C-alpha cells in the first residue's frame, strides 16, 4: 500500500499528440505493462529531474516501435511541428 505522501489526485485531460508518437507510446506502455498515463507520468517526472527515463533494453524496444510505426521525428523537431 502506498504511503500517504504518494497518494495523488489524477485528472482527465485532453491532450493532442502526433499520431505516430502516440502509437509508439501506447505500444511501449503495453510492453511495460503500464497504463499510458503511468508511462507519461514517469517520463515527465524523470525529465523534470533531468534523468533518463529508460534503460538500454527499453530503448531497444522503443527503436523497434519507432520503425514499426514509422516515427521519424526526433527531439529537435519538438516545437516545430505544424498540422495539415
């Protein structure tokens, strides 16, 4: 059972993501047996502490998922994406 300091209140949010990126994230969440929300929380918490969120084996799986879903976007593309 979580300690009281780890009890949180979660809210529903409507977030728009690039379609292929979402597919990779959903595939990774499934692979890690996590919900998409738990995966995103973990990534965000690691990023806020400037810590890498994934180990080498997970990065290999991410590379596989990127190929499957043809995700060619990189970190440098963030904040430069435009919709059709």
